[in-house]
């Protein structure tokens, strides 16, 4: 034992492990084991209090061939995901704006960022009130300016429910994306813009050829966070619409929740979770490819 | 190629004035070096010429035309930055081709010019690499290539060699000099390094606190500095500058001793603070008092550099450096006589800093 610790390298390693182990234990019990259990569950028949029985691909077949609820939730999640490119474009525009030398830009930055750290449930409730047809501010505004004559129950309407929920999701995340992109903008050495200016590139050339390529890591991060948010926006949907009207705003995550905690189909819910995880991995891989690999990394020298 | 002119050029940031109305006229094809300590306004002046900073007052002319309001891209200049400012996501080829893309150059000609420039700078094998995959010296070359490929009217350099190690710096210096000789493009080069200034320049502009102290050939600023600042800034080791007073009879009182300077200048009669200047190489160590152009001191430190030897001498409160023949072997702690080559000495008014000779 003493010999083992005489080597400096071994002592350092022991120290590293000593620091890592508490976190790893928590990680093991809260992440690794549930995840593995989830995979096992997806190939089994199981209900609380019942023995585990091998089910093979039963749940997966059920999901793909017989459950249109799953397909609707999948389609809705895809639509909801379109909020990400919209939010990123908006965030990029805002970041470019507040990166200018304008008066009070720190106030704008703070205001735009503010929604992000708010509790999602609170955000959902506030937006539900904003969208309300009798007391909501949005209806009040639209009617005051004569844009509509009859109030619209946004969240109860088949036509507007999804887009209304997406608007709230964008509002909440856009500030966070803006901060990420702003950091990316400020990592671009100002000399690059000056060199391009002298080289004769006009503003739009500089945007497409310098700014955007060098923002790749930041944009990649936003895409991944956006995709994650679309798979996990349970709280927002649950407080605003609960998945309704009908199944209009039912996302995979809310559908999985209902399958497990309303219908107690834990095994079936587990199978859907595995599919969701696989989808996320696929999307993340595609995003990585599209951004040139290595999480969009560009080596900015000096 | 073109001439460049600054007329009463002023730059203010808010209420702080950093360039105080400088005048400068650069000849066609000239290699002009702006030199001065950090913060004296060299970069600011250069950036105004490039169009990257607004001109507060005064005029800048390139060729015959005033360019104060002209966009950088329309000034027909190229600039090399200290950090090179290479586009990190583009290959060496694309870095060099970038500026030609926006000048309506046909594809074939872009290719031809980039290849030609790459050949001149020895970059041909590196054309597909990214800046990150290059050494400091290679990046520096790409930055130069990007400037040359444009065939601009004026080259601007802002401390282009500061990020290189000493050896590479010396060889790039030589290369820049050769390039300028073969291309003959008007060049404005900013540096804080007086050796770069002396070796590269046709004319040196010494800046000090937002003003131009002297404009002249490297020889002129070295041998005939017009101000105390120029005298102290140009040359390494620096000129010995000693407080002095006039005795009224062609002699100066320097460090408590009397120095006969009649062969070079007549010190002013009135009693005012003066500074006597002598370069280290214009001092010899001598055994006996011969001409009255000597003072006595104690040898403090001896540094043998090889080609010559630096002798640090204390004269009363003052410290002097002499650069002497390496065959002489002075002994630390010994008294010594310093013989000044008065013909090459300088005298300044301590208050105004102006040269009196
Ligand atoms: N954008 C700026 N805002 C305020 N002051 C500046 C700015 N840029 C430079 N300065 C000041 O102007 C002076 C000259 O700077 P500069 O031209 O960069 O000096 P250098 O001779 O080292 O190149 C310095 O005192 C610097 O602090
Ligand atoms: Mg500078």
C-alpha cells in the first residue's frame, strides 16, 4: 500500500478518484441504473407489484403499428421543434443588435434574458392568462386595435393552440440563445472584421462569410439545447394546455407521462422513452455533421 | 502606387485627444516607419489612414484625393495586423483570395494571382492548410500574401513582427525589405522597435505622445536627434544623457566636473538647465587627461558582448555606459577616465527638450 502511494502519479490518480467517486455514485443511481432499467423495461411486460416477463419487441410493435396517439405526439413534437430555428434566428438578430454600440445595451440584454431563468410553471400560467379569451391582454390588444372582432380562445382553439404554445416557448428561450450567440460574437476578434472591411467585403458579405461561420459552435449549442427543450418541455405544455385541445399540443413527453402515470403502462412508456432517446441521438448527430463536426468547433487563433 | 499626406490630423476619443494635429507627407514608393513608445498614437494614425477610425479633424490624402470620408474598401490599401487577423475557418488559399472576390476579379485571374503570390512567399505547399495548422512565421507570411495579392496603392503594417521570436523577426525584416524593393509600393509601417525602424525605413517618423518629434532618414534621427526624446529613444543601449550647466566660457559643468565643449558648440551664456548627450560608442577609456574632454568615474559593471564590451561607469550620482573595444579589459571597481568624442556629442535644453546644437 505504501509503495503504491509513493509514486507521484498514483497519488494524483487516487486524489482524482476520491473527488470523482461521490459524483459518480449519484450519477450511477440517478442516471445509469434508471436508464438501463428503462431499456430492460421496454422489452418486458411489467406493472407495479407484478413479476417481470420478457416481451421482446411487443411494445415497439404496438407503438409503431397500433397507437396513433404515439404518431400524433411524434408529429406534434416535430412541429414544436420548429420553434428552435425561429428562436435561433430571432436570438441571432437580437444578439447582433445588442452587440452594437448603442446606448443602454446592457438594459436590453438583461430584459431579453430575463424570461429564461423564470420558473416554467409560472411562465405557463402567465401566458395562459395572456391568451385568455375574456381577460387576456392579447385579445384585449387585438380588439382594441380592431384586428379581430370576436375574442379568440387561443389555447382552446385547434387552429392556434400549437402556435400559441410555441410562441411562449420561444419567448422563454430566446434570451438564453441570445446570450450564447452574443458570447460567440464577442469571441470573434475585431481585427477579422476590420481585415474583411479593408478586403472589400460589404456588411452582408461579412455576415455570411465571417460572422456566421465563426458562430458555428454557438449556433450548434443552441440547436442542441433547442432539440432537448422540444423533447422535455413537459412543464410548459402541462400548465398551458395539458396537451389539448384534443391531442393538438400533445408532445412525446406529455404522452409518455400520461402512459406511465395516468394509465400505469410503465413498460410501454419505457419503450417510447427509448425511441425518444434514439431520435435525440440521431438529431444531435445530424446537427453535428451539418455544423462540420466537432460540435461546430472553429479554431480561432490567438 | 501613390503618395500619402496627413494635414493637421487630429484624433479625439471623447474628450481625450490622442493625436495632436500631425503633418506628414509620404513619397510615392517610400518605406516610411512610424516609431515611438507604446500608446503614442502610431496605430491610431495608421488606422485613420486605413479608414478604420474616423478622423476628428484635419485631412488625409491618398494620391491627390482626400479620403476622410472614403470607405476602407475604396481606399485601395492593404493592411497587415499584429495578430495577422487571418480568417480561421478558411484555407490559406481562401484567405489570400478573399479580397479579390469582392473586386470583380475573374476566377482564373484570382487563381493566377494567388498562386503567383504564394510562390513569391514560399506558401505554395501550404495553400490547403488552415491558419491554425501553421507556425507563427508562416501565418505572418500568409498575412503578407493577403496584402500583396491585392496589388494595392499603399501597404499598411501595424507591428507585424511583434509576435515572432527574435531570430524569425530578423529574417522577416530582411524579407519585407526585399519585397518592398521588388514591388516598390508605398508602405507605412508602425513599430515600437527602433531597430526595425532603423533597418527598414527610408524615412523614420518618431512619435511622442501624439506628436511627431522628428522626421528624417535613419542616419538623421540617430546622429542628429532634434529632441531629447528622440535622442533617448533611438539607439541601443541608449544615449547617455547627463544634466549639465553652462559655465559661460565654452565649458559645461557635468556631474560636478568640467567639460570643454568649445570644438562643437558654444553653450548659452545664461544659467539654465541643460542636458549633455553622448552615445556609448563615442566614449573611450583613457589613461591620462589630454584634451579637457574627459571626466572621471568608477567602473561599476563590465559586460563583454563579443564584438564589443559595455562598461557601466558611475560618475558621482550619474550612471554612464561606454561601448569599447573588446581588447580593453576594464576592471570592476577601478577608477577610470572617460574620453568623450565631443564632435559627436549633443546638447539639449532640459525644459523644452529641444536640441541646441
Ligand atoms: N478606442 C479607443 N478609445 C479610447 N482611447 C483609445 C482607443 N484606442 C486607443 N486609445 C488611446 O489612444 C492612445 C494611442 O493609442 P495607439 O494609437 O494604439 O498607440 P500605439 O502607438 O501604441 O499604437 C493610447 O493612449 C490609447 O489608450
Ligand atoms: Mg499600436
